[in-house]
DNA sequence: TTTGTAATTCTCATTGTGAGCATAATGAAC
DNA sequence: GTTCATTATGCTCACAATGAGAATTACAAA
C-alpha cells in the first residue's frame, strides 16, 4: 500500500524588537530537544487555499492575524532531517510572515528567539564577527583542504569565497541559504551530524559556535526566509510591516540594518528614503533619544501604486556609520 | 472521511529555438481543449526528493535529462481553475526547467509551443505590441472606470500603471505574473470566464486577442516561470543552458532578448558580457551570417565560482538596437 | 566595385553610489 | 552656564555604471 501524503504549512514568523530580528519558535516535539518553527497541517476539506490555511491556524494558535505573508519554498525530501516516517510522506510548504507586535496570547508554548542565535555568522553589524574569523573560516579551510587537489578543491575554494566573501567577492547579505548549505555540507552545523538517533548533536545550546540548531530542516527554512527577506527589502517596502505607525528615520535604518545584518551609511540611507518618497513627515518629533530630537515619519502606502520597485535600497557593500 | 492529498509535479520546460522561447505542452486532458503543462504525480514511495521525482518522470516521458531545474511555486487552491475534485485535494509544485535541444522522443503527445502565444503582451521586441494599445489598455481602462470613483478607482489605475507601464512607470519585464493576474481579475483572459462547464471559453485559439489559454491554472504557472526566468537572467548565467556549446555574441544577445521580450543595445550588451568575463573566445569564427564573420565564444563555467552575481544584465529600460 | 549587414572600438553625457565634512539641536555632566 | 556627547540634517565630491550613438572594419553577394 502506498504511503499517504500530508502537507504541513510551516510559518517563519518574524518581528523586530530590541534591535534584533526575532522568530517565533515552539518547543521541539521532535526527536531532539531543538526548538521548531510552528506549523499546522493542511486540512484539505476546510482550507480553501494554502495561505488561508496558514493564516487560520496561526490565528488559532496566537490570536493574531498575520500582515504580510508570502510563500517561500516547498520542502519534500523523504528524510527531512528526522527519521523517515513509515506511514506518511510529509511535504512542507514554508511561508514567511511579518508581524509588528511580539505579544503572544498567554499560555502558549511559543517563544520569540533572536534569529542570529541560529545563524550567528549572518550578523555583521559589528563588522565581521569573531566567530567567522576564528572558527568558521579555519573549519572551511580544512574542508577545502580535505578535497583532492585540483578541480574539486578549486571548486570548494570558489564556493567558500563566494558564499562567505573573500578578497575579491565582498559579502552578499542575501546568500543566507548558500552559506547554511555550505556549512551543512562541510559537516559543521549540528543538523548535519544528526544520524537520526535521539539527542545526537541536537543540543539546543551552541557549544561548537556554529549556531543553535532547530528541529528537522527548520534552520534551512529559516535561512531561506532570512535570505528572501533581505532580498525583498530592496524592492518592496516590507520594513514598514515591522515598524510602528510612526517612526524616526534612525529607527527605520536600524530595522533595516538589523535584518540585513550590516551597518549602513546614515546620510546615504536617508537620501535613498527621501528620493524614493517612501515616507512623509507627521509633524511630530520624537522627544530626545539622546541627541537632537528626530522628526517622526509614517509610511506612504501610496508608493506601492506609484513606482515599480519601492524598496529601501540596501547598498552593495556594507558601510560603516560615520 | 477527509479527502486525501496528492502532489503533482508540474514542469515548465523552456527552450529557445528560432528566436522564440518555447514551452513544452501536452494535449490537455482536462475538461476543455486547452493544452496543458506536463506533470507527473509524486510517488511518495519511490521519489526521494521532489526534484528527483520531477526529473524521473520527465526522463521517462521525453527520454531527456533536464539541465537546470528550479522550484517555482506551490499552488494549492482548492479549485485551481477546474472543477473541484471531490475525492482528492491536489497540490501542484511547479518547476522551471531549461533544456537545450527541442528534440523529442518520437511518438509522444508533447509539443513545443511559442511562449508568447499564451502571453502575447510580453513580447515587446518590436516595440509595444499593437495588441496592448488597441485591446488591452482600452479594456483595462474600462475595468478601471467600472470601479466606484475614489480610492478604489485610483487603486486600479495605480496597479494597471505599474504592471503594464505608463508615463511614469516604464515597463518592468519581470512583472509577468502581476500582469497575468491583473488581466485575470479584470476578466479578460479566457481562464477567468471558465465557470467549470466544459468548453466554456477554453478555446485553444485566441479570438479575443488576450492570449491562448492553457488548462486549469497552467497559464499562471507559465507566467510565474517566465517572470522568474527574466529576473534570474540578471544575476545567474542561465542563458547558457539554452545555447549551444559555441555561439556568437549576437546569438547570445538574441537569446536574452527573446526571453526578456525587449531589444537591447548591442554595444552596451557586449560591454557587460566582457566586463563580466562570462565568455571566452574559441578562436573559431562563425562563417558569415550575412555580414562580417563573428567570433565564436563559449561560456566560462568558472565565473560561477568567481563572482557573486554573474548574470547577463538586463538594462532597466528597453533600448532599441542601433 | 558597390552595397548590405554585422562586428568592433570609442566617446560622451548623465545618473547612482560610497564617503566624508560641516552644522544644528538637544539633554546630561561638570 | 559652559562643555560634551549624541543624534539630526544638509551639502559636496570622486568615481563607477549606464544609456546612447558615432565611427570604423570585415566579409558576402550583386
């Protein structure tokens, strides 16, 4: 008898609070202790569309309506990081959702976690993190050297240079998934060492320094989500889904930086925002945040119907603030 | 008893021949006569991954191995353009595949069709097509005028301007899906008028001038594929999957133009290709194609490991050849 | 030889991007 | 009450990328 197929709707729900991007996780019910992304099964009888199905169970679990929702990717490997299920084949349709508040309905097993706990090498706001220099690059060098000399080794070297940046190639903030997959192939993230045995390398802490693991292939999904989010910031006004109604330009910039994982040049950032006519002043000012009071702005929703790609442009290179 | 879920793997197989992008279709087995994209069901027992499943049945059907394959989107609406199936909920995972040859194993019900038969407004190589000026824009104007005056109408106007271009917004070649969906909402494509009755508006010809329909939601899938392909051309060297081993720069340019649906400035195009070090000379020349003989080039596969985004840049604006 | 068609080389103006200087407006420290 | 730290805001400059086109070269066919 053929196995059945079930469809799981996975949500990567992202908010930004305290200058950190955070993701909603539930305590992992899987075979290891790692937290998991929340998900609900598709009810083929009740959910008219996949997205509506997702919204329905998220509302049921957290009492919140999702603002921005977009489909990310469909994962369907037979053994998605856990033990293969003998009874049913599980297909995971992953979504990215953005929410403003981090408030949760009380009594839920869900919790907000800093995204960079799971992908620490992605946060370069303070320059290249020591983790990258001291641990990841050496480990990658070893992985490269482990390949037979010649084309195979050059291939590994090239991939590492492109994904993690090097002299020639800068650092492409969007290649989040490429980087995670490279670390996975090199056997450096805990998930790669999970043979299927319970508790095998799946510690929720991060002793090795290569980021805390998530259940099954959920860290891959999170990497997909962060990469997509970073890419889309450039040409869609997504940041505003994460900000309060009124905000200062510095808040806006910090939120973008937080997601992009790099610092931006303040004056140029403002030039872009103004040129794009993305915001309009409210007339009010934010009472002193430590310096000269900042004007408060609100998002001009009309831009979406005015210009083709109204995003908060990320520059090519990460640039330090002056 | 809950309905079962089955997963279909849909392939948008694209090749470029005779200065036209073509897509592989099969004669529609659905409730109308429109052709369909080929697809095969996921076998949960035999296919280890979704992509392997797709490759397996494509190989079985056409005897060909796919070169480039990427996942596009997962469609799961209950009523995906056809009559709702009472027994099973069908989820469609759509893929884009690129192939070089258009040769088909003999005796197959598949056929290559020009992509622009289904999306005629997307081909602007000869300037804005008359279809757009004479039929689509007037029809859209009527649709806009049909909305209650005020915000609703401005919203429709804005969407039409952005997706189909206007004075302010140029023409964004990548917004293929947006355009199709707008035409669908405005009730202008045949699929939108299919109530479910057989033969209802599903004629394979194109009397109304809004493109030939495909079965179910397959034209939506095709639009997704073309949009993705156009976008990815810019930062990935995908064109070369569609070209022979050796080619002239004009062949390369024509292939890009064919997919992008716009003419490009020859000199600038060559500058981009050279600057990107995407190709290398073979030393041979193409014996006269009508003028001065052209050097033959081959793709430098190494670039993929050298630079982060080695694409054949599409310019922002469509520019006539000089 | 003339003509048509491409291939190839160069210029040039305009715009966009990365960086940095200078000035203004606050609250907190002394 | 002056100084200082901190942030907002305005302006300039160099340089790279882009869009457009002139000019020149190489070949086949008429």
